[in-house]
């Protein structure tokens, strides 16, 4: 059997090596695609109010936004770790103090300036439905959202389970004219979302207060004072989340700055401020109403304790007469006429019964029994 000739294939790089007498350059590997960490909820670039396709790494997105006109990047984070937040801070030029603030939660609503970056802090609120209010049940779940605003970026850092911003992103992406105003449009949408949550939670709290009021003033009076105190603590926490937002929100409207909200968004911020004022009024009214309910229940408990003390005193008086008669009858002195009386024992018992019945009727008539 004849053997087929072997055909040698010479690579292009080997041919270049032979002709030039030097090794061919090594092939450059393709750059590895960076992946956002788990703390990143979403990251997108917006140009003229419209989202660019894809979900790039925040560093690539920020570089793309800086190259384009009327473009910015929105990075959403949820409970980021120290390493992730440090990397985000280096990428977007946040100072160490701003990064440290983003890692902590429980901040008071405020507006701060860190160089060219504005920090807006808001508190989140969510209603936790309870079938029955106990001493340790949580009615209102609170957290916070920190919004970092720069020239070409907005970073939202959320702590806690409540106040998800995915509906905010979906809603504002449907209004490109508003989103074209830049990063402050996102801040306005976040503020509007938080105020809507305040009003929603206020509606649930109002129904809880109505039920508590019915229980307190019902005939059986089944409301427990510990449950009322628990509801009072939750309302106070809710009040601390809502009321402090008024001052920073109004400062954005009354103290315009070059790095503040553009004039096209002032009416939107004014609408948010009006709804926030309505939420503040409702929460303050609920706090006062709950204080009145607690005081009413305490007064009822005092009256009930007084009634119990009067009942105890009435029965003690009835028992004291029986004890007195029995004590005298049991002295067994020689010159006591009843000792030789045939019906002395029956007469003593009858006297006890008559005195007890008479006192019981008198106490019932006076309301002590």
C-alpha cells in the first residue's frame, strides 16, 4: 500500500521568524470582562435621559459617562462591604469620610457637601403586618438610603430590607425628559419614593390606632398596656424617620447652589416637599393620639385598681364583723349569759349571717361590690 506524502503546514508566525530572523510577537490576550460584585443591585449609563443597553462594571460605566455628553451613571448598592465601598470610592473620587459614612447605617436625614460630591441621606420605612401585636413585635421597619451626587454619577447606597429602589429606576426610566436633568433627577425620584412609603406606612398605622382605640374603649377593655407602649415606640421611631427630612429638603429649594438641583426639577422637589408635609402632619397627629390612648388606658387601670381595692376593703369589713362576733363568743368567761343558753350557738351564727347580709347590701348599694 502506497504511503501518502506528508504535507507540512508552516504557520504565519514561523514564516515571519525565518524571514526576519527574530521571534514573532506574542499574541495579546483579550481583556477579561469585569463583573460587578454582589452588592451592586444595578448599574447603567444614561445618555439624554435614556438608558444605554447592558449592565457594565461601574468603573467602565463611569468611564463611558465621562466621555459622552449629557451622560451619567447610576450605581445602586445594597449593604456593601468595606472592600466594595473602598473600590467604589476610588473609582468615583469619594473621600474616606464619605466612604465611612456609606458603610454605617442609622444616619439622620441630612444634606452634606464633600467637595464636588453632595450627600443626601434619607430614612426608609416599611410596614410589617402583625396578626396580633405583642411586646416585642416590630410594626415599622426602618433603614436608610444614602445618595451620592457628582457631576457625572449618582450612587445610591441602601441599608436594611425596606425601601427597595428598583421601582424607582423602572418608573423614572419611563420619563426620559425628567431623567435628562441629570443625577439630581434620580435624587428627586428617590425622595419621592421615600415620601410615598411614609404615606403608605401612615395609612397602616392609622388602622392599627383605630383598632387599639376600639379595644381601649370597649366594654371588655382587652387592650394590654404593654402592647400600646410597643406601638408607641414604633410610632416614635417612624416620627424620627419622617420629621427630620423637612429641613434638608427645603434647604435644596430655598438655598440654590451651582451644584444643587437644576431649576427644571424645582417643581418636582416642591411637590415632594408638599407630600412630606402631609406625612409629617399625619405622623405627629398619630403620636398625639397614641399618647392620649395610653393615658386613657392608664386612667382605666387606675380606676380598675381602685375598684379592686374597694371590693377587697368591703369583703374585709364583712369578714371583720364575723371575726369580732366569733372572738367575743369564744372568750368563755364565767359570767357570759350565752354560755348557758340553749340556742346560743345558733343565735351567734344567725347574728353573723344578719350582719354579713346587711353589710353586703350596703356595700352593693354604694357601688363597692
